[in-house]
């Protein structure tokens, strides 16, 4: 997913030389340049970058809270981010790694500097500096909705998706319910066959 050697090293513990041998047979393919440094970047980044960072970070946080380890949560959240946001993606894997590091205080960060909070106005979760009181004027999603009508960049980044035709959905539900009823009928045991049940007497 375009991770640099340092990122792979932090996540896997593999020596840099080994990473080069395994992933970058062509030395020119090694991602170069300054690695991301999110604590400063996030607060001055434009709205669309902050929105994308929040979409990644909130998914990462949910996966961590569900009990996934940081490696799995990072990869899973990044893949999910790429399926819900339009390409070209503003958040690189290295950026996602850096955001996750600074949210949990792991890998390259000694302590957390971000947290995920819930907007009191729209109830979306978004990324913010650790210890910040959640306010709607800091919520990127509230701003996104406000700007949507007259900002073509926002419209292109988050195009309106057609909702499924309700009749198709209803038909699917009815077929599923029928299937479930049929399956229940096949394996339903008579109540009296359970020892100790009231039906036994
Ligand atoms: Zn909001």
C-alpha cells in the first residue's frame, strides 16, 4: 500500500535491509522524502484532508476498541478508508500510520496527541487534539455539509450516491425472511424433546 521502509520496520520489526530485499528489489522504488508528522500537519491541513484523516482515524479507533491489535486495525482501517473515499486518496499509508501512532502513542510516538471525539451537533466522530472539548465549529463534517452546496471541490470529493430502489430492498428482505422461516421449519425440534423443559411434563 505504498508504505516506506521506516513504517514497515516499525510495524513488523524486520531489519531495514531485509525490508529492502523483500519489497524493493528496485532501489528506485523505495518511497523517499520527509516522513509525515501529523500533530502539526493536521491542525493546518485543509478541510478535505482533515475529513479524510478523521474517516481513517475513527475507523482505526473503532477497530482498536473492538479488540483488534494496532497492526490489523491500521491495515483494516486504511483499506476501508480507500473504499469509502474517492481516489486520488489524500491520506497515504504512511500518513495513516503516523495518525494511528499519535492517536495511540505507539510505534513512533511516545505519547498520544490526538483523540477521537463526537460532535455535539451532528454526532459524527472526528479527530482532534488530545484533551480538546468537542465543539461543532471544530467538526470537519459539519463544515463539509455547510460548504457542500457551493464548493465544487467538496462535491467532487463526496459525490451523492444513489440510494437503492426501495422495492428491490423490500423484495430482498421478504425473500430472506422466507428463507429463514423455511430453515427454521427444517430443523425445529419438538419442545418436549428438551429434558427439563416445561413441555416435558
Ligand atoms: Zn459535526
